[in-house]
């Protein structure tokens, strides 16, 4: 008996659907990075899947089946999305026996979805990649041939993606959304003014609501913005706190659409408007006194203090005094509602929506030329929706139910209004810091 008396083992055939790649090919592909190897393997797997789908429809290749309902019809050129680009492939063709036409290959249809590429392009654009640099931002996929990654292709798909985001933002139903707080603010893109709305739900979550384009933050534009929210199902009969930075025009637009609006003027903007009209030497003094008044817990005392400051400013700085008096009571709304201090910090200014606007401006920083108001709306809508993935709940959100109760009670019992007989009382005169003088020589 010979040494090798045991018969050689019969090679086990590869399992159905297995893809085998020689070791030397793996080493070569790894030199271009992991994505290059994954792309090569992925294309081989996809080819196998398409062949499997063709076999399911037309039966095994080379075996006659009188009951088959479809036949193979060769291959044709196609393309699929891979690694943020399109790559060419050859897909099998299958036709129905009864002459009904060509049958779809399910796996090819899945890999050929254009919306995947569109989403990838939009995401990269919002993270600061310019359309002209899109191709360079992609990781190499090795020797795989690629198509449709030019500047014009990226631009076309970006337009499609941002338009879809605008349609999504402006048409999303709001029927089931409860928003005790809504913030409104404007942002400039090029020569275009956009006014956006941000809602805050009872759990402190932030929701981008809508954006419109106009010439200024006027009553008509705000009414258009809020009417759109009402038409989409938002309850405008509920008592709602509006945090705004504008004046009478914005408030008038809000009262035109909502039945029970409560206005809180942004204290940060009010402070800036007043101090910008003062000389540098007394800005810190005035700002400190105004801030101390806003920190009081009694509405009437806070109002008397602020009117006293305005009276002191009247003689030498009448413009600053007028700015402080304008909408003064609306800067005290949260005090009047006995709002929790931590929640009041989040709602006494429009910082939440301005943070969104700042993020949007950063995402759109590579746009050098705003061609139309529609373009500005598309970009802003896409940025607003993208910002939502980064947001956290506002601080003090636990006190929002109490705020909602206070808002409703405000309309059941009309309180917290400024008394008509409130006048500027006797106050210590505003002491301006004296200029430093050099000692006599």
C-alpha cells in the first residue's frame, strides 16, 4: 500500500453567492485605503446579486425550462452610487416571454437610487465643501472608474436636494405640534432678507417651522409667515409666548394671526439698541443698571426703575431714552409671568434662533453669489433642518408646563399691564465717570 493511500479530498464548492478575492488583490487594494477594498468587494457582491436576481426571473443559465416566464437578454451599461459618486457597471437584462417588455432587476434598482447621491452631495456642501471641490473631497476608491462627479453635476443635485428640503420644511403638517414658545428672527444672505420661525415644544425640543423672504421685518411679512403655520395646522388660538427682537411691526403681525399672543422683547437687542446711542464712558454704568432692573422679581418695580433710568437719560441723551421706553413693558413679560429663572435665561433673548441662524450662515459660507431669493430660501431651509440634528433641549425646560399655565391665566385675568399713572419718580441722577486728568506739572 502506498503512503498516499487515502484519496485526495474532493474540493468543496464555494457556497452560493460567495465572492472570492485573491490575497494579492487584497494587498494591492489596501494600499489605496479601506474604502478602495470595500468598493471593489462591494462591486463584486453587487454583480453577484444582480446575477442572482436574473436567475430568479429567467432560471439558471444554459438550462431549458418550458415553463419560464422570462429570458435573459444580455447586458447593458449602467451606473450605481458608491462612495458619494457614480461608478459604471454592466447590468443583466431580462425580458418577459409574453412580450410585455423588460423586467427590472431589483438589486440594480436599489443601488441606482439617485437620492442617495443627492443626500451625500448636500451633506458635504453644508459642511463647507464647495461644488468645485466636491470631487477632491471624496476618498479614493482605487482603480474603480467613476462618472458624474463634476462641478455641474454636484450643483444640479444640490439644487434638487435643497429644493426638496424647502418643500419639506414649508409643507410639514403642524396639527399635532404644541408650541408654547415661538421665536422669530431675520437673517441676511447677500441682498436678501429671510425671516425664520423656531418653535419650542413643552419638552424643550426645538422645531424649525418656516422661512420667508422679503424686504424688511414688517407686519406683512410676519403675517405671511404665521399664516402659513396656521394653514398647516398649528393651533393659533392657544396662548403663545413670542420672543422677538423687532418693534411694533413684528408684534402687529403676530397679533393679526394669533388670538392669544404674549410678546417678550429680546433683552439683548434692547440693551444693544440703548447703549449704542450712548458714549463709551457711560455704557457700562447704564448697562449695569438696566440689567439689575431686569433681574428684579416685581414687574412694577422693574418698570419704575427702567423709566427712572430713561428720565435720567432724557436730558443729555434723548435718543437713548426714547429707545429704552419703546416696548419697555414687553421686556418684562417673563417677570410678569413669574417664569422660572433658569427658563427665563433661555427665553429672555432670541439666542436660540440666532444660534440657528449663525450655524446656517456658517453652512452657507462658500456661497459667493446669491442669484435669487429662491436660492437663499433653499439654502436656509436645508441649513435649518440640518441644525435640528445638533440641537439640545433649552435649559429650564422642566418649567415649561408652568409657563403654559401662566400664559393661559394671563388671558383669564388681565394682569401685569403697565398702569397708566406710572410716572418717572425721583431717582438719583446718573453719575457719569469723570475723565481722568493728569496731575499738574
